[in-house]
C-alpha cells in the first residue's frame, strides 16, 4: 500500500457510495413525504458538516495535499486496515438501502405508507446507516495520512449524528408510538449491544 493507492481508495469508495445511493435517491424523490423536518439546521448538518468532512475536505487533500502542516507518517498496515473498514462500510451501506426500500430518505422525513423496518441489520441496531457512515469516516482517518483531512469525516459526520439522532428518534416515536418504544428497548443505536 502506498499513499497514492490509499488516496485512490478514498476516491473510489466515495464514488461507490454515490453509485449505491443513486437509484434509491431517485426512488425516494418519487415517494410522497407526509412529514418533512428539513430545516436550515438539518441542511447545515447534512452539507456544512457531514458532506464537508466526508467529501470536500478529503477531496481537496487528495487533489492538492493541503493542509501540509497536518501531515502524519504513512503506515501501510494502517492503510490496509482502512481499506478493509471501507469495504465493510460499503457493504453495510448497500444492505441498509436494500432493507429500507421506499422508507429511506437522506433527511428527516416520514414517507407515505412508511413502515418500521426491524429485520436484517435493523434487528440489531436502529441506525445502521449511521454505523456505515461512521465506518466510512474511520476508514478515511486510517487511509489519509493527514490529521486534518483524515479526521474531518469523524468530526463532520459526528456532528450530524449527535445533533440529529435524537430528533430522528422523536419523529419515529411520534410516527410509530409503542411499537418504536419496544424496538428501542431491544436494540442499540449504532453498535450492537454497546450503544
């Protein structure tokens, strides 16, 4: 593993995420929304934090090497681990979209005929999509030998997660009531059996 290959894995992984998500995004646009909480705060968290940390900052680093002051030594074994973590994140990302089907949205929305998905990955955690994103952010930190660009995904997506997940769960409680309460009691948020 070389720094160049590690950077190409980050770019290839981001392209793979886009390819996986595109058909679900198109279907999502065609599915009627009955409740939409897409506020300015939500858009800032989605684009100003998460997309910046997982997209813009690492892309700028890969393309330009900026910021040079934050470079760290490149360790091939750590980059290989990052590649493996990225592969797992892509697999989870694919599975989550398949399991959610028409219930998926990139924002805080409840769809027409929305059902509570509790099978597959959702039998273990309530938010496996967030698990996949955290794994992507961890992979980025392991692959990019730059403290700023590498950790930008964990910070950016972490902000989105911690400021959004409570609001999302309140929406699900309002939509599904006791069914969601029981589901919360038997599952973790993003790490099975831990959190």
